[in-house]
C-alpha cells in the first residue's frame, strides 16, 4: 500500500529514506555466537568442524548488535539487517511515496551560518578542550554565528543545536570519567561503548579485557612492593658531558681549578648513579611483571591449545529433559484457607 505524504521531511531519516543500520552501527559486520550445531558422525567440536556446520547451515547463530561488547574476541559476518552494506531502510518512510510540500524548499535554513562555521578552522589554541565548558560552547555555537550572520536563531533551532552539542559531548565526558579508573569505571566503559562502538573500538582508554587489566594492575602493585636487587657494577652506560680531559694540564696546576674539577666530576657521578639506579629498577620491575604474567597465563594458554571451542563462542545448550525434571520435583506450596 502506498501512502501519500504532504509534510516535512521524515524526522527519523531527514528525507533520505535510509539510515545507518541500528544493528551493526554502519560497519556492515556483526559478531555472532553459535547457539546450536549439528556435527557429522565422529566429529569433535573443533573450529574446523563448527565452521563447516556454519557454512552448510547446520548451525543456529545468534547475531549480537554492535552496542553489546562481551570484551571477548568473537567471529563476525555480514549484518543480516543491512546485508553488509551498513545502511538500512528507514522504518518510518517504508512504503511511502517521497512527495512533500514544505516551505523549507523555498526558504534558506537559518542554521546555514552554523554549518559554515563548523567547517572553518580557527587558529585558537585549546578550542576543542574549551568546548567542554557549556558557556564557551554557547558562544561558539549560538552567539558567534548570530553575530557573524546578522540574524537570531529561533528557540527551536537553538534547542536543536544544543541537543546536538550535548549528544556529541556525552562520549567525551564519559571518556574522562573512565580514564580516571575510579571504582565502577568498568560500568561507565560499557555506557561509553554503547554510545559510539566504532570510536570506542580504537580508543586507547577503553580496556578490551577488563579481568586481564585488573589482574595485571594487581600484579603491578605486588611488583612495586618488592625491593629490586642492587644494580650490577658495569650495568648501563651514560654519555657524560664532563671528564678529566675537559680541563687542561695548566688548569690542573691551579688548586682552585683542580678542586672545581673534583667537585663537578663527583657530583656528575652521583647524578649518573641515580639515573642508572632508576633505569635498573624500572627494567627489573618490568621483567618481573612479565615473568609473573607468563606464569599466571601459562595454564590458560595450554588449555587454549586443545583445539576445542568453548564458551563464549559456542553457547552451552541445555537438555530439555533437564529443564523439566527439576520442575517436577519442586515441592508444592498451598495457600492456607
């Protein structure tokens, strides 16, 4: 059925009749988990056999949206919603003829100056950081364009600009909170990923494996409490600016010059020893941390080489009989009359 629409542009897609896919967030790829699979006789659940089952439609898959991050590497495939294009049809404009009559076609939009201003580059320092202040953002987004353009924004246009500003600042504000690593930061990180999964995927602040990160921080704390052994005698080398040849033989005949050389060389040696001690301590702690990490991760690496896929890639299926039996043996409770 075709519905004639004499109205403004669609509020969902702005008249484009298409929008970024809500499942894959425009990437065209989604992660998936294997809910159930059927193997051939004699096969084990190895990666090769399960991959064959997926290719031959002998496996039931669960597609995960991009907003869901299990902090675990999962296989991916073309998004079933947009067929891997990253663009889906607008649900509001579907089966509607794109015919509209609006005054916007003959009137210049009042925020054209804002769009031009947004594309300009100003030589001011720390402008991006200063935009975190709402009063400064108000000046750059509303007051300054009005001064330059010689017009006043309507209240609804100001509201749209401000909503867009608040939406763009949500990620940065949450990112600053996550970077402080205060208690509960992992929950803020989940909200950060849900806002912009594509940006969060390459953000160095976002921790990919939270349990591993916390375990590493605990080991770092333990290593910092250890006392490093003394630095070896001939460990390290520094290019010192002063040596005995910096003074001529005539200067050394002067007691004052000789005393000056002795004091400067001794002070230089003390400073160099402190620098080498700090470098040795840092190197020793890093090697100790790597040694402890390897010792802790060795059992997991050994189990990962068994070539048998486990959760979370393959979900554990529960036998229907096991679901019914506990219910049959539950005690019955009758309300007193």
